[in-house]
């Protein structure tokens, strides 16, 4: 099977251009849903290419990946970076791409998969209602004390990240977990990580009002060796989806090697771990 791959520029709220990639099956299966993949905060959409191709091979008629505003292929006008906020990735960008995909499949079913921040996005957007179901990988409350590496996380975000955001205006592409973030977004991320309630008690993140409204099947997949997405961090965050049909699943590392926070979508895990998530997305089969 040879899928068709097309790079696009979509438009989000405020006229912000979003780099996106659409994968299309040569002979679409109308019985399977299309899939939207929403990335982790610092991961470029290209990181999910192999997984998107595996979804097409599994029967998805289309898969869409994209970069959030200010990141990677969606950097936009740098003079506008001071106006950027991290919650806009969910409230505006997730909404724009979900609506595009729904239109692309002419109202057919779509499902979503969110990696880390990508699993927070449905709760920040009314567009959750477009999906049949949603899966999350390593989605967590990022409060630094809830991780297995609290000192490292504190130094990385509260010292190094804040300093770079203030004096340089962004963090470098090589910065762990936040590569290329504009300064205002890095500041938001650091603010959230410093708080036990993450962004839920912040008045300047109004989009959290959507969380109690999310009523859809929601499956959380947590890599057991993830030092950020610990059991406590994941369950604390996912509990905010109070109306969702929520299930938790643990992914144990195996012969394919460690997974960690960012490793699940590496092709080395294609045989050992990907099928479980693909079956959930395309066939609604939850692990036993």
C-alpha cells in the first residue's frame, strides 16, 4: 500500500498559519474513522509520520498531523509571538484542524490521538464533540512534584526555561521537551508546572471550562517507565474529564526497549506496542 502524503497550510483563529500533513489511503475504507494526531509540546509533526502510515495501513482513510502555533512548521510571524499563549494550541489550533478533518471526510467519523499535551487539547476545545472517541499517550498533570524527576523538572522549567524565555525570547530547538517554544508559551508552561492544579485554577486560561463537557470514550495509555507521566500525574489530570467514559491502560516496556515520555511513537515499538492503540482507534477495541 502506498499512501498519498500532502503538506498543507491550514488557518487557525487570528489568521495563524498551521503547518499540517495529510495522509490518505489510496482506496479509503469508509467503515473506518479518520484520525487526528495531536503532538506533545515540543515534538514536530514529522515525528508521528511512521505511526500515521501504520494507521493508514490499518485501514484509516485519512490521518492528519500538525504543528501548534509558534512551533516548528507553524512558527508564523515572529513579531506576533508575544501574543501567543499555550492554551491557544487547544482552544484554537486543535479546533481548526479537527474541523478541517471532519470536513475532509465529508462528515464521516473521526477519532483522535493526543500525545502528552495533545491529550489535554480536547478539554480546551468545544471540538471534542466532533470525535467518536479519543486516545491519549502520556497525558499528565505536569506539576513538578508529581514527576519521578522533580528536581530535574524544576531546574529545566523554572530556572533554565524561564531564563531563556525572558532574555532570548524563545528556547532553542535542542531544549528538552520544549524545543523551539516562543518565550510566552515557555512561560505559560513553566507557570503551569509550578502549580499543583496545573492550569485549572488560573483565571487567564478560560478554555478549561470545556473539560466537564467532554462526553466521549476516552482511553489513557501510560508508559510505565515514563518519569513525567507517573501514575499519580496521569490519573490526576485525566480525572478532570469528569463526564468522559474513561479507561486507564499501562504500557509495560518489553523487548523493543524503553519508552519514556517521548518514545512511544518510535518505529522500534511498531510490533510490540502500536497495535494496541491502533485497534482502539480504528476498531474501538480496548485492552483487557
